[in-house]
C-alpha cells in the first residue's frame, strides 16, 4: 500500500483524532508528573517508566483505533461495519438508496504505443457528455472526474469524495486499427461490481461502444428515459471515426500555445473538417486555434478572418456549441469589440457551465473594462475547472497588482510556486510553463532560479515569437534592458506584431524612455 492510499485508509478508519487526543493527554500527564515525582523524591527511573508506558499506550491506542470504531450501536470492528453504519455517514449521509450519482473515472490508457492519452480522455468525456442528458441520473462533472486520473484511493473513498454511489472505470488499449475497451460499473454502497464488459473492435467502432456502455448503465440502474433522452443518448457529433480522432489530437496541442503546436492543431482540425465537412466541434477548435495564433504569434488578418468564419460555421451545424461561442468571443476580443465578445462568452457559459476557456476570455474582457474584481472571480473559476491551465495564474497576479491587493497577490504567487514544479515534472516540454515559473520565482526574490527557468523555456523554443516576447518582459523586469530590447526586436522579427500591447505592457515600463525602444516602436 503506497503512502497516499495508506493515509486515505487512516482517515477512513478515523485514526488521527484519537491519536492526537492521546498525545495531548500524554503530554499533560508527563508535565504533571515531572513536577510531582521530584516533590516526593521519587527515583529517576519512575519518570522513565512512565514515558515508556505512555509510548506503549500510544501504540495500543493506534491499533485499537485502526481495528474498532465507535458507533451509535456501540463499538464495532471497522472492517466489518456496513458503509452506511459508519459514524461519519451517520452525521452526513452520503451513500443511500436514493443516491443515483455516477462518476465516470478517467479511462486508463494501457496501449503499448505512447501518445494515446488524448484518446482515452476523449472516450471518458464522450461518455460523460452522453449520460449528462439523463435528468434522472446525476453525473459528476468531467472536470471533477479528470482530477482522479492517477488516484490511489479505494472505491469507498472515491465514492465518499465524489459523493457518488456508482463508479464507472475502465481501460483502453489501441494497437494500430484495433481497439479493446474494458469497463466496470461499481456500486460503492454495496461494495459490489454490477457488471464488467470487454468490448473489442476497430477504431471506427468507438461510437458504437460508447453508446453500448451508456445504454448498459441506463439498464443496470433501471432509469426511465424520455423519447428526447433516448434520442440524445444515441446522438453522435460525427459519424467519421478518423475525423473524431483528428479532432481529439488537435485539442491535445491547442492550448500549448507555441506557434508550432498551434499550426499543428490547425492542420489536424482541417483534416477533421475535410473528413466531415459538418463537424461542428472541429470548426470550433479551428476557430480557437486561428484566433490564438493571431493574438500571440502572427497578426496576419487572415487568421482572424478564418477564426470568425469557423466559429460561425460551427454554430450553423450546432447552434448550442459552447466552444463555438467562446471561440467567437476570442475573435471579438481581438477585434476590440468588447461588448460583442462579452455577449458571446456569456452565451458559451449558458450552454456549458464548465467551459473554462469561456471564463478565461470573460476574465480578460473584465480586466480590459477595469472590472478586475469580477475578473478575479473568473480566473479562479478557470483554475477550479482546469488547474493545468496555468495562464490564469499570471492573469490573477496582474489583476491583484492592479487592485493593489497585496495579500491575495502573495497568496496567488505562493500557490503558483507550488504548482509549477509538479506540473513541469509531468510536462517538461511546456516552455511557457518554464517561463511563467520564472516570473513567479522572480516575484519571490529567487532570481538565479528564475533565470535558469527562463533559459530553459527559451532553449526549447528559441524562435517562437511569444516565448521570445516573454523573455523580453522578464529581462526588462530584472533591469537587463539590453537583453530585453534584443529579445523584443527578435520577437517582432519573428512575427509578434501586437504593437499596442507592447506599448502598454506594464512589464516593459522600464524600456519606454530608452532610445532603442522608442526607435523600435516608431511608426508602429
């Protein structure tokens, strides 16, 4: 049993409270007798014996707390107790007969080939979306479920944390065109497996498998579906499995932000559209990718035009597409049509309360409108929905700085400092994350460490416009004006053309009176 799982089991058996109580009482006893024994001229070994007895008592206390639990019906062995009879459940019932909440846990990729996580994640999300249309069944959100990708908790602990009676879990194995998906539905309350199935087929059978799994869950839980729900359960975003795969792979690259990844995402979205010209999700993704490319790397108007056309096409084929509306919001944001952008992202959120990208765009809009208090709420929401979307840490810090909220600024910086090492351990190729970590370290006064992280980011993408621009900002902030100007010029030469942003970027305030900066901005 690893440490994380062991701690979870200690919590379940409620060992910590009696252990802490015993230590407090033992300490008081030791303090009292350290005064009493000398007053009666007691031998030194009396105190030593007392300490040994207290240590033995502590060990016995842990053993008894592990084995037994106090319940309203008396003392019972923890391992033999029914889940619904535990004290914690008596006080706050979680698992009961009326609870029909289901959590679809992230499917584990067990393919021999690397790089298939996007497919297993896509499978998980598709099943969640498919089941979410059923009113009688409560589904844990996809954001919540994804947090348990590598969880070591047992089923009962997972059920308790998710407040879910049922857990769906499984594995995905892909080999060339062959597909094997194993699934298992667990009733947490009864600690039993309702069913387990293995589905084999080709990649093109993935939609049919998703539908079969969803219908089997409905049948197992004896859910009554309306005609509309039955129809929705069998609805497919596309009938083309290759288009579906291209769309999933594109979304894996979309938010890595570097120019090469965005161009790769655009190519994959285009591939999906070529395979299925009515694929709304692919058009929405294309819109996001082109708008981000325009904003951060290449100010060629063709990208903004393509982004707007793609979002509108997505809405033609799916008028309720939250992703299409948030992408349209980003287009209007870059056109400086702030009111139109706000309407679009509000619409996106109304269709999907978990669209973190929409909250991020709205937060940036609020910041431009000098509504930073509202922006902060949205940026925190982004991190709640997608903690790996680390851009929100930088946005939060800028809003806190503008509001002169030093307390929350320091708290945000400290949270970021804890986040980045763990994130970079799993995503060492994320050059922007290295740079954002550098900014965080700089704010904490750890300048040498900050310089090393900045260099790592630059080394990974030495010609990427946004990476070089970030470097220019960093060196300006630490007072190295010459290096900052060099990077700024290189960034512009490589395609970064948002001159209005450069002129007003607070990170570059140290350069504004420099002749080289004035010359660089002349006529822009």
